[in-house]
């Protein structure tokens, strides 16, 4: 089982790297891109036999306590069997 965790800056937090990427895209002809937010992506390999509810609980705790700075970041995840 694998968990895919996506960490991004909260929408209320300025994202200068995302703005730089958006400006670069505009300069090379991708002016239709209205915004870019950068973030982090993690793949967690979970132990075989872990129940789905336990997996969700563990992934949420890891994401909240270890992978994100809760002041400026938020996370989402998906688990695949």
C-alpha cells in the first residue's frame, strides 16, 4: 500500500517561487496559465496488512506532525492499495 502526500502553501501565504514559474511560463508563450503554486510530494510505502482506516490515520498524523509546517502549509493525500 502506498500513500501519496501533497503539501502546498496555504492560499493565504505568498508563493514567490510559484509566481516566478508563472512569469517564466508567460514569457515562453504559456500566457493562459493564471497561477502556479509550488509544493512538495511524498510517497510513503506502508506495511502490508495495514487496515485502510489505520493507514489513513497514520498518514494524516505523519503529514500533520512531520511533513508540513501547519502555520503556512496544508496537505492532501490519497492511498492506493
